[in-house]
C-alpha cells in the first residue's frame, strides 16, 4: 500500500480499498485459525465428546462457520477484482457476461456453504449437504479465474502484437502478461488441489483451505505491485502565462508545464 500510494499519487481508490480488505480478511482468518486450534487442543480437549478429533470434525462450530464465511467473502472479492480488470482492459460489458454469471453462481455457493454447515447436526463435511455447495464453489471459482485471466491476457497480447511493429521505443507489455499468468497459475493450482482433495474426501483440503487465503492476497498483490511504476510519479504543476489575442490579454493554462525556450530570429533587410 505504501508503494502504491507513494509511487502513484493518483492510485485507483477501489483497487486500494480491495487491497486493504484482503489484508483484513486474511488476518482475520489467521486469528480465527489460532482460536480454533486453542479451543480444540486446550480449552475443550477434555470436555468435548470425542476429544479434539471430534471437535475438528464438527462443522457446526462457530469458528469453522466463521472461517468459511471469511473465505467466501475473500473469494468473491478476489474474483470480482479479476473481472473488473478484464472489463477495464476490454472496455466492453459483453466480454465479462460469462465471468459475471459464474461469479454470481459462485457467490451463492460461497454463502450457502457456511449456512448449511451451521445447520449440520453431525456427520463429516464430505457427507453432509455442505459438501455439494463447497464442491460447486471450488469448481465455479476455478472457472471464473481461468476465463477472466485468459481474456485479460489475450487482450493485452493482441494489443502488444498490433503496436509492436510501430513502436519507437523498446518498451513492451509482455512483463505484465507474465505476471498475470504467474498469478493465475498460483491461484488456479491451489484451487485445483483443494478441489481434488475435497472430491476425494481427503483431509488435506483443510490444509489447502488455510493456505489458499493468503494465496488469494498474494496473487492480487503480485499484479498490483507489478503495475506500480518504479519511480515516483512527478506532480505536474500548471504554469500560467499571458498571451495577447486580438489586442486582449488572456491567461492560458497549458496542460503540461512549460520550459524556457530560446529563439533565434534572423532578419533580412533589402536596401534600394
């Protein structure tokens, strides 16, 4: 956030707000994880029926429901930012119709999964009604991320191909494409792993669920920091000067600051 505000005084406020929310959600998820571990292994170790194993398998626990709700909100926020970037590059609503539909479906699944978990009275997370919504959430989120990032990368790549022949400098947009692909691969690999673990009823999905929360923020910050210029953006101070137009003096406010200009005038005189 410091780099974004320092190097870009005109930083995008919605993107900055999303970055702050991701930080808060990731931190809250970590805090709830610590509380959940302390409750399971220390506080309720000898009083909960079945001990720590039964405690952590109980998906109706408030800590479990809360951490999944936080994950749902962070997933919705992260996918929404990817769709927003796609729209900002394409400047067309038609392009993001499919990603928006997938985002709406994944949002419904993300909110229903914690609800059904809170209503569960027993059984494993893999056998209750919650499992269907969690599977749908992982699949829809993976599809949304891949489609939105694919459209974004394709658009930047086509623009790069069109202007590469007429560019007069050595600049290129391919580093942005690379970091977008890296962020998409990082997030998609984590999503695919957690989806496979959940479908196979493997408890490793709990580990991946805790890992994917910071991964969402990391993939977001990768792109945000890569788009930040390396040098501070100079603040252009407007310079006002006077000019005489049709005998009247009028103030002119140029768009860019002016520099002193030295002019040499040669005068030819013809004498008869």
